[in-house]
């Protein structure tokens, strides 16, 4: 699975301090332990507050991940593969 990743700038600077537990970003795992899962890296760090839209080029699964333009922004995203109905 490959993703089309697009960042959307909402034109706002961060309003709060980053979480010191994640000085090198966070890896988001939304797969819930699924056996079939795919992941992608995200452009890190984001320029400022905004969000990424991620669209799987195979099954068209869509996800949104927010950013704050801080060191604790997401750097990767993992999701379970979408089951195809036949």
C-alpha cells in the first residue's frame, strides 16, 4: 500500500509548548494490532499548525493527522489495511 500525503496549512503558529516526552516526534499507530497494516513516513517537522490527509492509492482509505509545527508532531502513520468487499 502506498499513500498520497498532502499537508494543509491552516496559517496558525503553535500556541502551546511541545510535549517534552516526544522531542523527536511521534509515530502514530492506528492499526489496532491488525495483521495486515501499512505505514508511511510523514514530512517532519510540519511548518506550523495544519493537517495531513493520507489517501491509500490501492483501497482509497483516507485518514487525517493534525500537526502543530512543534517537535512533538507526527513523523509516521500506520493503519490497518482496508478490507475489500466483493
